[in-house]
């Protein structure tokens, strides 16, 4: 297809993949990275190898001044300002490139956490919501690494319920300051940051953002927390006792702090997926090298089927996660460009683009963090007893991974948000779910089409994805119809529907990627990727069936239940497939190359 035709390709709105098909040429894949993006990725890997990993033990001991000095070194190489406009001292790169930096630095353990917090929640609130004076004062120094950033939202009694915060702010009698009282907890970079975005309630109810500087009167930090993992990441409590904050340090509008907090989280969730992916690849490579060098029964353990199965499944999940991450990143990138062209400001464009794909960002956060957890868990298993020893890097990866399912919104919250956002968009008319859902119910009442219809390449896989979507529409539609407003109290059902959506989105992203690769390279050159996609779809069918069955059984009974279960069985039926042999072929390539091969 010509470039002009490709540029005219329809861009899906957030959540619209559920009711529309996409073509491979519309889909951005990691193999599309340009030369500059590859260089950025290589530079990040080089930085970790040269500056971070050789001193990781010192970092984990919280050696005074070490982490801030590393942040400054990253700033000298331009790694802190990838997405910051050039006029504010950044590089002004696109969203794909900034996502690549998060992935590239994601394998740096506690350093990755410090950098992600600094470049994300530490910098972006001021970049997107600050006045010009605030941006010139703070963002320029944050982009260079001269100042370090942190973010204070969570409180001892308000975690997922961020708006339940108790920290208060009251205007001083002379009108020059806001007086803050309260505390924040689990503040990453809190022990050494210079600039903090902190949220408080003005007059007890107006949730508002403030820019706080280290050293402001009435502002103190607690001691470093002792954590299960990410031990080298500074984590402290912040205390405000009649803290005087100049009125010019209000961030955004009074009472509109929730807009800052929630919009920043959309971007943060996708970037967390990227960092988790980078960590997963590093941990995977560590495990492959170990499996190839560790001998038992006079041969490398990578020769054994049980280990090959693990290696293949680890690779499948990484490849699928990568496919979903960069498809979504390109959507955000495209939407940002479109909004700038329509007259929106830099900040409005990126925030609007991230909000458009908030559903996908939530799903990516869940999947990316759970992929990393799976990789490090299986990595410890491959290492055996050695994996439990601090002498082996996989043990640190295992401990450090666990936090990712908690921050940026717990995975449970993100699952609930996924379905909630889809339903709200449908109710507002932004997403036409009613028509497709009605068509699925009509199909259930009709005689099944048993025609083959699999004459063209990928017909069977495309049909499977289309049917997975029908399974979601049927299950979600049935739940909404039966439970109505009560559905928000049925969190188990909502999370099962979210898991169906995550599996389906992943499967579609993976299929579109391999279809594009086959178009570019021919099928013989894509056998490895084809095995990955076919194995994932085959397994996803069973997982979707289980999630759907549990949901249906929770809200339906009698004839309705029987009809929906039969429909679910029809929609999750896939052809027999020898996934053992496919996994053996996948693992053979990885074992021979001694690393993740892409």
C-alpha cells in the first residue's frame, strides 16, 4: 500500500479495537523503529551496563549521594528530557522515543525506579500544567538533572482512594502563601529530591496541586523506608507542619488537582509497562545464559523439555507485551500530532492523547507488570537453589519486580478501570457497543456457520480474534443487562471481563505484528514469530473461556446461562495445535542465540 494510503488509514479511538478490525499496515511494530530510535535504545543499554549495574550493590545500600549523581549523569546524556521541548532544555522527541527510553532503562533495578519517577511524575505535572514561569524555573533544571523531582499523592489512609487525602491547605491572612498541614507516604526520590508536586485540599474540599521545594519552611522528610525490594530507591514520608508555600507555586487551578493526578497516571501506566518490559528482557537474558551454562546429568539444563517450556513461555509473553505496548504508543503519538495540528498546545495534545487511550494504558500496566513477575519467578526457578541466593542477580530482579503490581494504581484497580472506562464511553455515545453487542446476541440465536472459510493466510487466527471480541461483548452485555447499576459492586465479574479484554487485545496486537512481518519478509523468515502468535492465541482461547465462564455463572442462570455458555464455547473454540512442538522451536532459537533474539 502507498504511503499516502497508509497516512489516510483510520486511527482507532480508545477502546474501539473491541468493535473494529485493524490492518497490519495501520499497526506500528517494534521492527518499525527508525535508526535514531535504535540508537537511543542502545544508548540506554550502554548507560546501564557502564554506570549502573557495576555498582548496583552500592546503590541498594543507599550510599549517600550516589543515586542523585547517577540521575545527573543520565541528564548529561539527555536521558531525562527526551519528551521535554527543546526550548525548556529537553530533546523534544516523539512519544515512541520517550517510551523506548523507559524500556531501555527498565533493567536498572532501583535506578530505573528513580529515573522513571523523576522523568514521569516528578517532571510531567509541571511540564503539562505549570505556568510558563514555573516551567522555566523547574522543568529546565529537572530536564538537565540539576534538580531532582518527586511526587506526593499517597497518604497513610488514602492509597487507591487518592481523593480521600487529608493534607490541607489554607490561604494565609496576607494572601501570599498557602499553609499546608499533613503528610504523604511512599514518596519515591523523596529523600533527595529538590522539587515535589504535592496534593492538598484547599479549605477542606478543593483538591489542588502545589510545587514544593526542599527547604521550604515547615516541610521535612522522614527516614528512609526499609522495603522488600527496590532497596536502592529512596522512599520516605513527607511532613507538612504549617508549611508556607507561595501562591505562585499553585500548580494548575484551585480544586482541579484531580485532573493533574489522573492524567499523569495514564502516561505513567504505559511507561511502567515499558520499564517492566525492559526489566523482563534483562531478567530473561540472565536466565537463558544460566540455563545454557548450568549442567546437570552431564548436559546443560537448557536441553531439558521442562526448561525449554519455561524459556518459550517467557519469550512469548515478552514478545506479546512488546507488540501491545508499541501499537498503543504509536496511537498516542499519532493522536498527539493530530491534536497539535488542530491547534492544541503541547501539553493539551499529549494529555488528551493519553486520556484517549487510558483504557489501553490501564491494560498495559496490568499485563506488563504481570509479565515481569512471571519472568523473574520462572527465572528463579531456572536458577534453582542459586536463584534464592543474593549472589545471583535474578534474586534482586525477583524482589524488585513485586512493587510494579501495586503502584500507578494496583492491578485490581486498573482491571476495574478498564471495564468502567469502556462502559462509560459507551453510555456517553463515544463508543458504539450496543450495535455490535446486539449482533452477537442475534448470532447466538441463529444456526452456527460451520463453513471452513479459512482459505487465506491468517483467516483462522483473524476469526479467533473476532470471536474473542464477541465473547467479551456477550459477557459484558449480559452482565450490564442483568445487573444494571449494581454491576459496580460486582468487582469479580468486572475483573474477569477485563482479563478477557487484556487477552484479546494482546492476541490482536501480536497477530497484526506477525502479519505485517510476513508481508515484509515472507512467511519462511517469520517461523519463530508465527509460533509465538499461534501458541499465544491457542492458550488465550482457554483463558478467555475460563474468565467468561466464571463471569457468566456469577450473574446468569437457567436458559440464559445455558445459551451464553454455549456461545462462549463457540467463540473460544480454536483448532487443535501442538503447542509443545511450537514451544520447542521457539526455545531452540533462543537457546542457540543465548538471549532474547529480537
